C-alpha cells in the first residue's frame, strides 16, 4: 500500500482557502470545513475522466465536487442529507436562468422590502425556532431585516430565481448580518452586529451571482443534480453502473455536531421549524458524533466481530472506565465509533450497484482524537472496511496535517483512494 503526498504548492492543493480563480459559484455559499475546489480538479485529472464520465459526491455538502465538475464540463450527481446544504448545492448548479428576469425580480424584491426595513414592531423568530439556533446568533435589527427580505423573496414566482435569491439571503445572513464566527466550531463574536445594511449586502451578492452565471453560459446545459438522501441507502437515487468516479469527504468521527453550522439559515429559510425537524434529518446522517446517536441505531451490526474498529471501540470504552467518566455523552463514545464505521461500511455496499467496473474513488478523511484522546486513524480504518466489501485499495494521499489542540499530536488529513472492479458477488443492493 502506498501513501503519497499531494503537492504543498499554494497554487496546487494544500491551501484550503478559495483561490481567486475558484470563487465563481463556490463562494455563493460554502461550508466552513469544505475541501478546496482544486482538490477536485486534481483527482479529475488523476483519474483521467473522459467527457462521458459521471462524477458522484455522496456526501456533497454545499457542492464543491458537483460545482467543480460542472465547471469542468463533466456530468455530476450529489447526495446530501442536510436540507440547507442540499438546497445550496442544487441552487449552485442551476445555471439556466433568464438573467433579465433575475434583474427584474430583484428590483421588485427591493421595492417591496425597502419600505419595511425600519418598521416596528420588529419581526423575530418564534420561541420554537429560537430554541434550535445558537443563542445570540443574530441581533434584533439585522434579524428583522432578514425576515422582511425573506418575505419579499417569497413573492417571486419563478422557482429558480427564488432559489437564487434565498441562497443569497442565506449567505448575507451568516456572513454579513449574524454574530456567528467559525473556527471551525461555531461561536459568537464578542462585538455584536447591531445594525447591518442587509438589503444592500443582498443586492451585491445577487449581482455577483449574476456575473458568475453570465460568464459560464456555455456550460449551463452540463448535467448536475443534487438529491436529498442518506448515503447509506442509494437504491432509488443512482442508475445501475452509471458512476465513473467519486470525489467526496464524509463526516469525521468526532464530537462536532455538523448541523450547528447551518442552524441559523436553516430556520431563516424554513428548512427547520422545531427540534422534531432537526431530529428527523439527523437520523439520515452517518453517526459521527454522540448528538445524533439513537437507541434504534444498528449500523454497528455490520462490522466484523474481530477488526481494528471493534478493537478501537473497546479501547475507548476501557479508557472511559479507567478515567471513571460517567456522563451520558461519554458513555456513547465507543458506540458512535462503531456506528460511524458501520455506517460507512453500509455506504460502501450501497454504492456498488451504481459503480461502473473500474470506477475510481477518492475519500477525504482525517485522523481524530476526540474520544479520550485515543487516536482514530480514519483513513486506515476505512481502507480495511472498503477492502472487506470488495474494493481494491489504491493508497492514501496526504492532503494536509494539523495539530490536535488537546494533545499536540499531529493529525493527518488524507485522501483514501479505492477502485471498484465490479465483482459479480457485490452487485446486489444493500439498503
């Protein structure tokens, strides 16, 4: 097995910030922990994908792989369980818009919203909505302005134009109007934003989106779809033997609740109304943290009785007992580890009917040490699981390294490379 290193040239792959040439479409709305678009280009080139290839991202988030594939002229499919992220992804690949109609609708929205921006009483979230957003996410006046603008956008009848406007609002709400900061955990900035020209910021964002669309009209017809779904159950979403390559990054096994990063805009745009909604879509996620583990979960049952994963889970539980840790979350550390890798095993199985023989796969994953500082070598363990269900392991590329805050240990972020050779015994569906 070969572990290679991706170039550290900042013009190549190691810089996780968007380069100027990458900003079109990607910065319409982007998850803070997304991998860079040039990583997608690297593997499209390495896999030598032809014009007839279809690229899949089964954990597509806000669409880095899907958008970049479209910019390269390749057909692509995304699957994402978080409604806000799935909405962002599908909106970012809707390029067949009448730009004159967008401008007309934008002026109508501005005319409707502007007189209400300073009116009283101020609009606000309901108590149920407030209960699921991070406390103090947005100050009263910016929130009022965002809600006024949302209501004006709701009057737009053309669905693709309305989607564009709502995504612009989501971006402005988080990056211009909110009190949120990301590092990568979600927190509240010390200096609150008490008054923000929301309508001006939104208009500027829409104008930037229109510029991107105008500059890429020659690629507007390239096929790109983003489905809302569970990466462990893909039967209804993917045609048999249709996928040429996968470039993706699943959640990492740690204590980060990834849903917290999209709570504010999810409530603002109506994807979340209460805690029941939140629980519903958490159940469609790979179990990567203790806050989305449920008593009925059984992904761990597909794991081999003797494996590195089961040994790791046992070691985590032994450390808990040794440290005499008794909180409810700490008691789940060993279980979420097993559920995570069991869920990934089900995912690898669920993919197989849709993969062409010779399909190439790239999974961006990272080492973790969130559970009593026991190291989880995610890439190594995923290689073992993938091999168990019939994939050929091609190696691991080192993407970047980071230092664990608690221990100072060096944590690797790697790209696990796999190939599917199409063995007949693996051509059945695993829901």
